C-alpha cells in the first residue's frame, strides 16, 4: 500500500472563492479521507496479520510441546519396562547364583572326598612310607609298654615279609587309631607277600633334606633310598636339632612315653619322635635334661662336640635296645658316631643284639676327636681297658684317645670314601694322617667307595644342560644329545656315527703318542673324536692333535665349560679315560656310566701304590671291568658294529649300576657271614 504523500496532488492557483476552488477543496478532503482510510485499513491489516502470526506461532509451540510430552512419556514407559525387565533378570541371576553356590558347596565336598580317596591311593602306592609308619608304630607300642620286645620283633618281621601286601592295611586305623587299634589290626595281618633284604639302621648326624652341612647328608639319603630299592629295610636315627626342617617329615609324631639313656653316671630322659623322609623311616632323639646340646645355631663347631655326640650315640643304642629292634647292621659315620663301635661290643651286644654287626663309613680323616681317656666314662665305657695301642689310644699322641680309631677297631667293616673329589685325589697321593698303622692292621675290613656324584647335577633324566633328557628305560634322548654335540662343534650330523669323547683335567698325564695312534687307527671306523682339555699348558698337545686330523672328524674344546662337558659325556658313545684311577676330581668314568657312555682306558694299568690305595684301585677296577670286560677302544668299536643290541644292553645295565651302593651291599653281606671272635 502506497502512502498518501505519494498520491498526485494538483495545485490550483485559482481564487478560493470561485466554484472551481471549492470543487478542488472538496477533492482534496476526499483524497485526505481516502488516505486516512487507507492508513487505518493498513494498520488494522497489520494487527490482524500480527494476531494471525502470533496465533500460528502459538499453535506450533503447543504442537511441539505436545510432541515432547508424548516422547517423554514414551521414554518413561520404556524405562519402566526396562527396569521391570532388569529386576526380573536380577532375580533370575540371584537364583542362579544361589544355585551355583549350592553346587560349589557340593563340588567342594566332592573334591574333599576325592582328595581323601587320592591320599589313600597315594598311601597305598607309597609302600615304603606305609611300611615305615607301621614299623615306627611298633616302636611306640614297645616304648609305651603295650607289647614286649619278643612280640615286637615278630611283628616287625611280619610287616617286613609282607610288604607286597602292605597296602591292604586299613589306613584309617593307622592315621586315626591309637596304638591298641593298630596292634589289633597287625595281629590280623594276612600272611603273604614276603620281602627279602637286610635291616640297616644308620646312626648319623645329618640327612638330606632335614639337616645338611656336608656330603654326609646327601650320602645318607641317596644310599638309603638305593638300598630300599634293592629290598633292604633302612632307617635313620638323628638328633632332634632345633634347626631341623620338620616340614620334610611325613607323619611326624611324638611317642608318648619317654626313654632313658645313660650319661655321666645317671639316666636321663629323652623324647622320641618318628616319621618318614623320602620313604625312609626316621627317628629323632630329643634330650630333656641336656636339651641345649642340640638347640644351637650350628650342627658342629662347639667345644663340647665330643660330649654332645657321645650322648646321642649312647641314647641311640639305648633306644634300639629298649624298642626291641634287632637290625642286621648298625651303620655309623665318621668320628661323631664312631663311639657306637666300642659301646656296642662292650655294653650292648648281649642285650638282644647278638646278630647285629657294625659298619663304619669314614668320609674324611681330618679328625677333631682326640680327647682325654676319662671322657670315655661319660657314656659308660672303661678308659682303662680302652686306652691301649690296639684299641683307642692315639697313634701319634699316646696321652689321648682317638674316637675315630675306636670306630675302625670295633667295626666289622670300614668303608673309606672321600668327602669330596679333591680329597679323593689326595688319598691317592699321600697317607691318611695318624691312622695308617691302624688301617694296616685292619686292612681285611677295608673297602672303598668313590665320592658319590651329585644327583641334582649329574643325572641324564633331569640334566638341565641337555637338549633332551633320557634314562635307561628310554635312551632316545641320547641320540638327540649326540646330534646337538655334532652341530655345536661343526661335525657331520649323523646319530649313527660313533663319537669318542675325552675330558682331561690339569693333572691329566696325557700320552700324546698313544692318543694320536688311536685317532689314526680308527679312521676306517668312521669315528668322530671330541676332546676337552682344561689346561692352557696343553696347547702343544692340542696343536699336534689338530694336525693329526685329516678327515675333519676331530674337534678339540679348549678350557673348562660345564655345559659342554655335560653334552660331551651325554653325546658320546665311548668315553676315553687315561685310566680308571686318574682324574678323581672329574669322576669321568662314573659320569660316563650314568650317562650311558662306555668308559674305556687309554692306558690300562694296575696300580701298585701299596697299602690301602692298592685295595681301593682293585675295588674300582673290578667294578668297571665287570661291565665292559676291560675292553680296548678297538674291541668296543667292533662290538658296537657287530652286535648293536648287545652293546645297548650293556649300556642300559651300566646306567642302572651304582658303585657306591654296590660297595655297601657287598660290605653288608660280608659281615652277616660268620665272623671271628671280637676283641
């Protein structure tokens, strides 16, 4: 709409009074009225338009609000439905959880039941542990006065002879019942499944893993387990040190009644504990009055050591006699329990132990057991009768007595073995200080055992240095070791090729010409030689050997490397040794046998060192020669080529041999034969 100012206005200059002027004035008014009307209409239209626009806007807003309201209610209803669904799910989950809890309780009960059944099965499978729990219960019955020594002896024999059926004994009675209930079951024990073998009791001061100071501990445990594997019944008596690792004792229990032993003119009470360690029955003696004797930080190294171990030795014999045991052999060790020898023959032999014999093991001869004669009175011995040159009087200082000498004199057999490989080397080169005269007089008693290998390091079934472990029952891993040895040294990799290994120490007296001759003579047999030399001074020999090699079948390893030495012994078919009596530090022949490698001598010879050492050489040589018949390298190679099965059988037999154990079995057997009258 146009504004009034835009309408055309015609200005007439005629006089106002004229008719035309009046007409013009009327027209002008009419135009003004029209313009005003138009403005009014425009204003009204704008108002109506505004009202209509506002009404439109309000309508849209209300629609939006209504839609939002509907959406909110929709979401609310959906949320309510979700909450209801979640509540239902939660209730179902709670019910399922309760169900699972009930099932868990039932499962735990079933697991406990199965665990109990498994323990029973394990108990039945572990016949040695079960056997010893029964035998030690019999000891408890005697100490508590429930049965006499004669019936106890019969029961022990019954249990020993029926070990094959020992798993039928009701375990619940043994574990929960008192001695009377166990006794009743023993009296009903079936009469079948007999066991053979001697009964040996070790009286000693260490046993692995209960208490370990030196090599004695592992020797006791290893020998005891090996003997029981051969059908022997072996048990161990120890002091109850305050430092013992009692967690290693299965079924540890204290006998209710105390036992008494003689010391320093009086009877003194002892607590007796027993249990099973590594399948071996163990008895622990705890003095009550002299409780401080074994409640110390160390096992050895105190001024009263002789008194302490004399008390223990006497208490052990008193306990054996009181319990009615009748062992075939009491095995005593070193000076600490050597006094058992004279105590046994002078005091105890007539207390039901007439059939028992004494064997002493000497591991080391650096003795601290030289004491005044009157010390012997503490444990009930007569100094006047023992302070003599042919009994306990020291060979060097006549004013004192030598406890270790007494053990040698009063034992039926003496096993001499070094306490370490280095001592084994020393025993070959010099005499035993102070005891050579005694050993010469009693040379018929002597036998020798090598220093036992550390089974944690030298066992092909667990050796960490081998690419694959093996045993006499499964030799397949040995071929893997051979190929790995060839690979590491750059030899042709062929498991069918024969490898001859040699390991020489700094003290090895290598015969270069003999070694070169052997290398040349075996070329036609397709043999690989692997030689380890640990002494840098042997470089000339190394160069000579390397010049000898024409076919690339010889490798020389310089210096000492433990991992390589293990692999050489495991990967070789034959281990070439200078002879069986050199290199005691390395123990190469023993390691070779254990790893299924035949030890062959480079320079076979018989030692003529005189005295005890000649006997030692004879004992060792007989053992090695019994396995491979003193073969030469050429003979061994021929046998491998012509009869591989026979060779494998010999290797398997050698791996199962245990020189240390065999020496003791021979010694035990010999002293159970009729013996001459004791001094």
